[in-house]
């Protein structure tokens, strides 16, 4: 099973749509993520990330619901 996680774009580097990357925040962790599949992503957007690649731009409400659901799983797993 594959899992994609929402994160918020904090900064973007590069102008070429195929090589642009972003610093994406996942809670307190920030990772460098490829934006080749989401060329319209902007700072402040929520993106769905799988294997280091943003695969979709999310509506903020959908991102919040997904993050809340994941947080609930974390509590149950403790």
C-alpha cells in the first residue's frame, strides 16, 4: 500500500517546470520535494506528496481533513 501525505509549500527554488523544487513542511519537518507534476504550485499551497514528489495541489480544507485523519491514526497507534 502506498501513502501520500499533505504538506505546505514554504519556499520554491528554480524556474524550469521540470526541475523546480520546494521546501514543504510536514508538521515540524521540512523536506525538499520535486514539483514537476505540480507546475502551478505556489508558496502557501498544500500539496500531496508521495516518494519525494508533489503529485497534486490540495484544497486547504481537504488538506486539513486529511491531516486530522492522520493525526487520529497516530494517537491510536501509540
